[in-house]
C-alpha cells in the first residue's frame, strides 16, 4: 500500500469515527454495508459504539447494536459504553444499551459500575433505571465503596434516597 493509500484510508477512518460521534447514521450504515468492521477501533481503543454512546447519539447506538456491536466491550482504558452514557446523562442511550444487552454491573478499571457513577452525580432517574435492570447496589468498587457511600460522599441526596 502506498503512502497516499495509507493517508486516504486514515482520513476515511477519521470520518467514520467522526460520524459515530456526530450520530451520522447514514454514513455509518453505508460504511458498514461496504464492509467496515463493526468493531473497528481508533488510536485510543474507542469503538464506534463507545463514541456514539459517550456523545449521546441514541440512533447511532441503536443502529450499531442492531448490527451486532458488543455493548460490553471496553476501550483500551477499560471504559464501557454504559458508563460513558451515564456520565453524559444520556438517558436514551442508557436505555438502548440496556435493551441491547449491556450488563448493568460491568466494571471499569477502578471497579466502578454505571450505578456508582449515576449515584455519584445524583442522576436519580438513571440510578432507578439501573436498579430496575438488576444493578447490584451492594457491589463495591476497588476501594471498597458502594454506590450509596459514593452518593453520600458527593452529597447526592436523591440518588442516596433510592439506594438506602
């Protein structure tokens, strides 16, 4: 492959990752139809689903899940799409990921679950949804803290009320 071909391929990959961030389902659909690997990763190890989830792009998340994207596949830092969506308070994306098979108790590199993140940031609607999906409120992170303890330390009263 020539340097020009390599540069063109890198530019195309960049456009595809940008499409995931922007929620451009038409471009994603076209690229996948033309053989783009569903689990392609960028230089940080972020896949299309991770990028779409983190940026709150529900339609793109649903498209990628329908095509078979793994909702429990972490990036190179161990971050998960569900945790990214919770962090960004992307309620529709959280719902899509849970419907698509995301494990509510999957842990990131620090042992934190999506429930713990929701509790810390007082995202009470997401706390309730994750509990409804079977998240374990007694689970502890790497430092030994539960979601309720995290909510308490952050002054997240609404989340704490749901967890106690």
